[in-house]
């Protein structure tokens, strides 16, 4: 996961027009993360027996509830201090409630699924189908108390779970299809990892400066601490908690979408976009090695307990 992700990020940074320049299949790979993730969902769903679905709903529900709670608490705390406007001067100039909440509220699903497929179980990876509710500006707007969003975008949620459901049906109806599609899960990971990497411009870290770096690290640390505790509470070992701590790439678009719905956040939206984009890059690069280290540590601890 990490190597193709880093290769995609470096290519997007050093040659940002490479995809459009070559076009055709090469250009499609630069923007093909979502179709590849849809295929990944189908193949992964085929490996999940129906008897495991309660576990999927339990894990996904617990993790998304924890992320939403952290976002709401951050919004309430910073809202009292900063209100809707960004800090105007000083070391933290540009920081806003909008930037922090947007960075926390959206989980990098592709990264989470790949990491959990490598270090966890199929049920843990599939739990993102529930966490997909975080995608987009909806929960950020709710967290910030934006009025006028009385309807829930159910089409987005249904669209997120349909590929997984299709895979589950195919795998449970035909054991041969389960074996056939299950073989493709690991093969697809480096391809969508590269496609995800091409959406990460490393220049954004420099543009946001130290503040963007701090926001990414703070988002990762706070989210990981809370999610590790929640994951352990529901029977995991904390690995899923770290894997779910990265900010999703589409979170960078959330500030402007929020500002479009409520002009009160317009002043904060521009700097928030850069800061959230920096958080995307920082967390996407830090979460994979941290997840791997935590997984190895948990494995050694388990082995020591068994031998002891």
C-alpha cells in the first residue's frame, strides 16, 4: 500500500499534468481510485459470509460514532473560542473551527480498507461501508450547526454499500465465485493505492506550512487515541483505530461546500481548504507505517502472553 501511494504522490507533485498529458489508460489510472475501490468492494464482499455481518455493523458503527463524537467535541470547544472566523494573526493564523472539524470528520476509506485487509480481517475492512456516511460535507455541516439540512443523502449511502452487498450475495450463493473474486482482493490494492496517491500534492504541505503539518499530526493523534480505545472495547486490538485515523482526500473540498451552504464560513473556507489538504497528505503518509508498527507490537504482545 505505502510504496504505490508514495509513488503516486511524488508523481502528482513533480509531474501534476502527467495524467492529462498521456490520457487514455494512463490518464484513467490517475483518476481511477473510485472505480477500482468499487471493484475492490465487490471482491472483498465475496469473501464475507453472512454470519459475519453483525460484526461488520458493530465495528463500523462504533468507529463512525467515535469519529463523529470527536468532531462534535472539537466543534463545540473551538466554536466557543474561535466562533466561525479563522484566527487572523500570529502563529496559528488561518486556523478555524471549520478546518479542524473537516479534517477529523472524514475517514480515508481506501487507505483504511487496504490496511485492514493487510493487518486485520475482511469484516474489519468491510466496516468502512458503514463509515462511508462520513463522506462529504453533510456531517461537517451538522457538526457546525449549519441550518437547512433536514434530509439525509440516502442515495450516497446506498451507492457506497451496493458493491459490497453484490459481492456478499455472489460469494454466499456460489463458493466458486467466492474463491475466484477473493483472489483479486490483494491484487487490486497497489493499483488503487497509486490512484489515491496521485490525488496527494506534496506541495500542499509546504503551502500550509508548519500549521498544516501540526493539524495533520494533531488529527492523527487525537483520532487514533480515541479510536484505539473504541476498537479495543468492541473486541479489536486497536489496529483498526489507527487505520481509520487518516483524513480522506475529499475532505479538502468540504470547507468550500460548507461555505456555499452558509456564507458565514466563507472567510474561513479558503485557508481551511489548504490546511485540510495538508492534513490529508500528512495523515495518509503517517498512518500506514504507524498501523504496521502497532500491528507488530500487538502480535508480539499476544505471543508473549501465550508463551508466558
